[in-house]
């Protein structure tokens, strides 16, 4: 190829070269890698000396590690702060979206290499507005697939929640969310088995994917009913505790009245018993995927002292209003806990790890999710928790990239570095295969071909608080 031809071919393209490419889906490391991006798409890749030519931009990434842009599988990107009010003598919980807070978290996501998020619940009107602002370039933010208003009875209310009571209301709500461009239909903890089944029916009738964070209804029954993705490592239904332990579980966990099931369930579940075995079989047979958000367990188990799990240098990347509301929410969730409760909760971690290992060994698809507003800096911590649970680094990287993309139905367009894929790329200053904390050391981010200095994006978000 002549220099003239090369210039003609690449003058509208960007070259990234000199980095170590990490391909989690193939568990492959490529030294001295290069790739070429044109019109938001990776068009060529290779190793060694890249093609010569007059590129629109050349980015020397020597010494950095490049991998697919991170996917946070559980990021409430449009959520505002939790608010608890008493109206006419009754409690009222709302999570209303606030543009300034959403824009802040969208920038933080990009600044820490999160180029795609799965938003598992929020005001569908705010979700649709978010998509428009990112697509137009008004906001810098990750691509998002959303669930709309979470289906949950009072005291949860406001734009982020809905509670249909008849088949007609279920269909109207599912249709409304579908018309606003939602992908998922989120079913929540207080629903009965009958309501869960009605929610699955309505979701699928309107082209939505039913997902659920469950408590009363077991994962086994939910899988049989057609729920496609389960949220959180909190499958705390009494129906998954063997009958000889169930009465003790209901009593000790103060079931339905506190957050104690979050640890008591792991104390009492029999991983070799027929109920847990049947649950795993149901998940596998129905192709259910999981998003375990282990950070949620960690936070619940440590609400008496968050300093060791919610680091100050990380917390500054959550909007102050959201951070304050989160701490208040956690304090309320642990109301009535004693020092003994906290000791038991922290002691149960090996049982949580075994839970993760058994699901991974069974081949249940899993993705990384932070249950934060953006993913952002918390992705590194959540991924490290999965390493602590016994998963290997390549597996965890795939759960945050190509594996998550596959679960979300995006596996043919993002989550991998390959020609024809969207140019969603994160460049790190350290090797995450050696130490997963490297995930927070983001130097440069490319999202749909748009190139960003990560530190500048983070600083832009922080400066908006002043």
C-alpha cells in the first residue's frame, strides 16, 4: 500500500497503538497492540507496527492496558436520592430523578471506563430523556438499557415506582414503559407469586424482559414463571430453606420485618439439600442470568462502620445528595441490629463466597453490577469482591465486558475488541489480571469512537459540584 493510498484510507480514522490488549472472552493477551477506529467502529486491529498513513488522530498508548469498555450490569444511572416522607400519617418512599445528579453520574461512569450500563429501574420518562441527551451529545454518558418504574406496592411511590392491580393495569404499565423505549420490566420484593406471574406475562406481551429482585417468592418459582434475570445475592425466600430449618429461619431472621435475612439465610441454607439443588437446576434449565452485586451484601453487613467498605476517596465520586441518602437508607435497613447481628453477618462471608462458586460452577451466566448510580469507581471494588469469592481474573473481566454484553443482547456489537464492534475501549495504567484494583486506574476512554481523557472527564464532573 502506498503512502498516498494509506493517507486516503486513514485520514478519517484514529489510531491507538503501543498498548497491551486484553481480550477477556478469549482469555488472550496481545503485547504491542494497535487498532484503528472509524465512524465509531473498530475497523482494523493488529500487533507490532501499525499501518502507515495520515490518521485524523494518533494516540500513543504505550505502557497502558486496553480492554473492552466496562459494562455495569446494575447501575441506577437516572436515580435521584431516596426520600422518606410521612404524608397523611403514612410513610412515602420516592426516588425522583434530578438532571444535575444524573449528568454528574453519567460523566463519572465514563471517567472510570464504564461505557454501557444496565439500569434496573427508574422513572421511564427520565430514562428516555437520558438516552436523548447522550445520543445528541448534550451529555457525556454511557449507553444505557433501562427498566422503567419498579413494580412494588406502597410505601414506594412516585415516578420511579408503579403498582398495577388488575390485568388491564399491568398491560397499561408495561405498554407505557415499552413505548418510552424501556428494555426491562423490574419486579420487586413485596410482590406475591400471583403478581409476579402477572408481571412476567405483561412484560413479555409488550416485548419487555422481566427481571426481579425477590424476597418472598423463591428464585426457583421465579425461574419457572419466566423471570429472565435475578438481581442481588439475596435469594432470601423461606421456600429455599429446608423444611426442618424453616421455622427457625422465620423466627431468627424476623422475616418480613428486618434486613436480617440478608445474613441468616446464608447461615441456614443447605447447599447440598434438594431445595437449593432444584433452584440451581431451574436457573440453568430456564437460562436465567444473575447479577449478584456483592457490594450490597458487604454494605448491609457493615452498616455499623462503613469506613472500611465505602472509602472516602471513592465516595467523592457519588453525588453528595445521593451519598447522604444512601447512608441514611443503609442505617434504616439495619434498624434494630445488635453487635451480635453484625458479628454473625460478617462471619457469613465464606458462605456467600460458596454461593457464588456453586453458581459459577453450575454455569449460570453472571455479570458485574454495582447497584450504584454510575458504576464508576465502584466497578473495581465489585470485581475484586468476585475475585475474593474465588473466581479467576479472566472470568471476572469477562463478566464486566463480553459476558455482560451477551446477557444484555449486545454481544454482537459491544463488549469485545474486534473489527466491526463499537469502539468502546478503556485504557488502564496497570494490569487488572495482576491486581483487580487496576480497574480504577483509568487513563483514557473511547465510547462509540469518541475519545476522552479520563481524568479530565472526572474533574469536569467534580467541578460541577462547586
